C-alpha cells in the first residue's frame, strides 16, 4: 500500500513537470521535479524582475511551476479582460503562495483575501460599501492626527537626519489600527507592526524545508491542510488560534454594540463601524447558479468582521507605506517638483470632482 502510494505521488509529480509542454504553452525549463521553477522565481526575492525576464524570453503569456502549482502569467490585455471582466464569475479566488496549504472553501474564519466563490462575492460586496469615498472621508481626522504626530517626530530630529522608512510605516500603522481595528495605540508603538511584517516577508521557500514540503505537495492539499495547521502550531511558540489582536478587536466590538446612539454620535465613525453595519444589498439569499443556491447571512458574522479588520491592516499598511516612501524618495530627488504637485492637488480639490476633499485645502 505504502509502496503504491509513493508511486502514485511520484507519478503525479512527474506528470505535472510536463504540464506546460503538454498544453503547448511556453515555459522556463523545470529545474526541480519537486519545486518546479520556484527556486529560480524567488531567488534573492526578485520575483518581479524574474517575471519581466521571462516575459521577454517566453512572450506575453507563459507558464511556470510555482512549487507544485501550475501558474500562467499573462500581460495580454485580451486574456486579462476575459478573466477579470467577461469570465469574472469563474475566477473568484486569489492564488496563494504555494506553501500555504490553506483550505479556502467553507472556512468560517476567512476574510476577503482568503475566501473564494460564493463567500468572496458576499464579503467583497460588503467591503465595497464600506470603502465608498464618503466613508473613507470619515478617517480624515484620524489621518490628520497621525500626520501631525509624524511631523512632530520629524521635527524632533534636530540634526535634520531622519530614517524616513520606519516612520512612514509607523504612520500607516497608526492610521489603519485606529480606523479599521478601533485600536488606538501610541504613535510608533504598534504591537502588530513586527507581526504583520513577518507575515508579509515569506523569504525564499527553497531555504525553508517545511515551506518547501507544502509548496511541493500542492496537489495534496485535502490531506496536507491538516499538517499545515499542525506546522503553524509547532513552528510558532506563541501560536494561538485567537491572538491578542483578535481579543482586542472583539472587545472593541462588544463595547460598541452596547453604545447608546448619543455615545456613538460623540465619537468618530471608523471602518470597524462601517463593516459592522454593512448589509449586503446585491447578494440575495439565492442566486441563479445552482451551486450558489445557499442561505447566507447578509451581514458579516463576528468572525468575518474581526478577520476583515485584520485584513485591512495586513493589506493596507505596508502597501501604503511603500507608496508614500517611494513618493517621498522621488520628491527628495526632484525638490523642484514640490510646488507643481501641491498646485495639482489644489486644482483637483477646487474642481467639481474634488468636492469630497474640500476640507483638505491648504491652510
Ligand atoms: C498603495 C496602496 C495599496 C496597494 C498598492 C494595494 C495593492 C493591492 C493589490 C495588488 C491587490 C490585489 C492582490 C491580489 O489579487 O492578490 C489588493 C487587494 C486588496 N487590497 Fe489593496 N492595496 C493598497 C492599499 C490598500 C488599503 C489601504 C486597503 C484597506 C484598508 C486595501 C485592501 C485590499 C483588499 C481588502 C484587497 C482584496 C480585495 C478582494 O479580494 O476583493 N488595500 N491591493
């Protein structure tokens, strides 16, 4: 039995290594039977450069083996239109790093990033409503306060030399913790910064045997998903199914759910409020697809609400910090552009389109 099983696994691994050959799609040569092209792809963490290099070599649509996961990369606008617009209903899930043996189906603790199909559609609709421009504006005072704190930090460096990158991260973490998690921590003292950066920096899979094992056994997820949970528990001494952030967000929701309308009106509304109140109008209890014909809650469940708030922090803080840092870097290299940029922003605010941003006018 064990003998037959290892033959079956071996066959499967051999079979997948010729996948792109069989479907006639250009691809880089498979360098490892177990991990496909993953070693090459992640080398020195320069994945985007590798994609550009492969695109030049193999054309606008090519395949590569991301561990055991056959992956198609395309920059062909027609295919992109087909996937994101025309066949949108077929592609309702996100591809994860192959070392994540995470069951995306029927998981009560997923957010919009991990969900797929029916659940993603519902979560996405709830999210979209909470991120309308008018609602984002509610975070204005939170952003302004954090910006003021950032300026104070800059001013406190008397010699004028500041390591800008970590301070911008402190800024975005303060804004998102306060506006999405309902957690108001002192500027620069976010408990979650290191944890989030750790989640985002996966490193090179080939250098981590446990991750390599899951990446190479991608097709066996129905079995490996349980081993993966076990590896998370054993690999992290501080692992808890519900960590401190979970309990903090939950406590904030409990307090808010007991507030009177007067108490509520006396504090700023934030994304946690909008997500809590969000009710899905576009997703009725049934759809025209048989497999989606389910009874589903029209509001976020408590678990979904907490996971969504966490998702904001993981999705929004580092991304926004990178963008801001890049803008500041370019601005430092081209100080002559500063006035032109300020003028462009003012022109936009003064235009009809800028109605929602009038409060941001230069003092
Ligand atoms: C400059 C800043 C940002 C950049 C460059 C950025 C980039 C992206 C990209 C590329 C995706 C798609 C990822 C994928 O398909 O796997 C994405 C998805 C997402 N982002 Fe952002 N993002 C930024 C800011 C934010 C912020 C501030 C938030 C929330 C507070 C946010 C929330 C999300 C969510 C919830 C999704 C998933 C949407 C879905 O599955 O339907 N992002 N972002």
